C-alpha cells in the first residue's frame, strides 16, 4: 500500500476556471468536491511517508494535500543557505508527472520565500543568450498553468545537454545564470540529464529531481557503478562499457531510487493496452506482439505484466528464439491466441538490438530503437510458417495471424496517475530542500522499505557514476525475470506490488468520467497551455 496521504481536499481558491479557459474538472464539480473532502475512516487511509514524524504537511492546490516532511518542518527554511532565486528545467523525453514535480518544488519554494524561474525547453534555454524563462511563482504564488494533474511540462523539454568538454559554452551558461540571479538549479530528468548536470554542479549548486517512464535512473544496490568495466573500440573510437561479475546479494530494499515518477502512469497505459489487444486476439485467433518503450531497460515491459500478457521479453535477457517459439506454440495450442509484450530494446543472442533497424541517434546520442516487434514478427512468421495456421483453418496465413502494435507515446502523455503525481510533488519539494540545505550535486530519490513505505531522501550525484565518471541506465536485476517461462519472476512481483497496490486514485477514474465526453470537447478547439505560457516568457536583456 503506497504510504501517501490520500487526496482530501480541493484547496484551489480559483479552482473553478483557469484564466485560459481550461476547466479544472476535478475542482469544479460539487459532487467530486464533497467526495474529496469527505475523510476516509482512519484504517482505510494510506499511511503518510514514514519521515513525516516531525513534519508538517504543505498544501498543493487542486486536490492534493501532501504529507511532506524532512529534517525540517514544512514551513521552516533551512538556514544553511539564503538562496533567493532558483531555476528549474525539464530535460529529456517528457513524462506525465513533470508538472507535478515542478508544482511540489514551487509550493516548497513559496514556503521558503524563494523565487523559481522555469527555463524554456530544458538546457536549450541556457544555450540561448536571451535565456527564455518563466516566473513560476511571482509574489510567491504558483501560476495557475502549473497543474500537477496535467501531463507534459508547461516549460517544455528537449534532449539538448551540456557537453562537459565545451568549456566556452559552460562559462557562458554560468555567466547567464549569474546575471539572472539564479543561485541554484533543479533539473528534472533521467540519467542523461544527471550526466549533463554534473559539469554545471562545479559552478552552481544543482539537484536532480528524477523522472523517466523507463524507470532506469537508479541503482540496484549502492556499489553497482563499481561493477562496470570498459574496453576500447575503434568504430567510433571510444569505449564499450560492459557489466563485470556481481558479488552483491540483491535485496529489494537496497534499490537506490526504487521507482521514478512517470513509470506508474506508463505501466497503466501499456497494461490497459494489452488488455484491449487481448480480446481482439482471442476473437480472431491471432498472435499479438505489443512493443513498449523503455530503451535498454525492461521495467516497462515487466510492469505491463499487469495486463496479463502470455510472454514478456526484456532487453536484459537476450532472445532465445527456440524457447520463444516453444512458448508461443504451447500457448496457442491451448487458447488459440497469444499476447507477447516486447520491450523496444530486446536483443538477440549476440547482444544486437532487434529494433536497431534504423541506425540513428537522437540529439542526446541515444540510439533510436524502432522495430523490435516487427523484427520479432518476421522471425515468428518464418519459424511457424503458413501451414501452422492454415492446416487447421486457424487463420489464412502466418502474416495474417501475427500482428504488432506499439503502445508508443501514449505511454508518456496525459494525466499522471495518483502515485506519480503524489511522489513527483514530494520529490520536487525535496529537491528544493536539498538545495537550501546546501547540497551542490544532489539527487532527490524515492526509497522504499516495508516498514516505512515510500519516503523521499537524497544522494550525491557522484554516487551514480562509475570509476570513469559515466552514469549508466539502471537495468532490471536478473532476479526480476524468469528466462525459462519468459515472464515476471516472484521477486519481480514483489518489486511491483508496493508501487501498484494503490497507484490509481479514485479521482483518476472520476476524471475520465467527467472529462472525456464533455460537450465542449466537441464544440471548442483544444486550448494549448503553450499559448498561455508564451505570454509569460521573459528574456535576459
Ligand atoms: O526515455 C524515454 C523514452 O520514451 C524511451 O522509452 C524511448 O525510447 C524514447 O524516449 C523515445 O524518444 P522520442 O520521444 O524522442 O522518440
């Protein structure tokens, strides 16, 4: 059971309507409001994060009251620093919980009387001499566009990162931050953002507030970075990093950063996608291959097990095609349909990505993974052949029987489920505290143990680096996966349960009921928050 204090109230004074005309559906409706306000019986209320023992709550507008505490109380300001203005940026691929993270940061900053400016489009803003930015809390009140229940990021994101070897640009950035009066920087991002942030932390205090749907920012255990080894390669000249042997006994409670905001919502989307594909595969006696995101890490694919696929394939376990074909036939013979979840980063027995059909990279240098499900489909068509389907009139051909679907960017968009919005807010607030406490290269993390439940904490950014300074994406620990049955293992189940036991709030469901089939959706055009944010953008003169 997640240890959060449930949504209890709609605090937003101006909750009826935003200046931009967008409705705050869950604040408008009286029925919804009274439902929120009603207190649950004590024994049904999720526990507060365990660190709450000496803390006070701070209220987050629009339906959230966050039980939040650290070594400080909610309204005190840490005295290690007297920062007056901090900056925040959102970098890398977006997640549904970015606004929630910023909201948590801004609420905490308001309490501490710290100004927050948001940089437009991640690090890209800092490369621009005019540094486009937005004041997120003028007069220490949160701007109405910053709604923790809305996906995306109101300040935009990009995959531009600071090159640690480009001294000239770094100095320009530092100078711009100085001219803006920014004394500390919060970067909301994943492993790429943390890498990019490292060099800036030599000049200005920085803290990472984590996010990624891939759930790959973290460590399986404290000394995992020491296990990386590297070998030189010629093309392109550089190094290849490989995992050396591990001598550490794995314990779930040793995970550093148990889960990142965005993951739960992405799993919610992909698992419901699997459920929907299932019934059509059943009706038409088909084999469905559903590709989910996650890059080189299989967390999203494993989480998608909640949709009850028959087979899950993850990048950490190289594809054994014979085993896969056996499992497919076994399942098809029994139920006349098969649903396979395939992570986009799945590799063959030589370690080559199945989806590396288009050899391209994004601006951050990440390989664009595209086509794992299609590659798998071709393999299965070849191995099963038409006769497997036609001989018993099961289907007209292998091609017709086996189909693929990508869940795609729906995993990254839309409203965050309650688990994400709640803990993202906590992490945002904690990132501010870490800065004010005097951290200069901090990472706010979300920890879990069975006694305390989920709680926020902090760690030094350097702890994520290997001996050469490289930050690696976290991979699924082998104990999470059963490579014989091609499914989640018992430990994998134990890992997921605390996250998802209570991940969806009733207000998430109610939101669908209230907002999707509104008449105004048909009669009014979509109003993008970018239009309103544009009006607020300021520049460095
Ligand atoms: O890192 C998040 C992620 O969604 C990955 O899972 C995926 O491979 C990638 O970003 C897609 O990036 P883009 O949106 O740039 O295509």
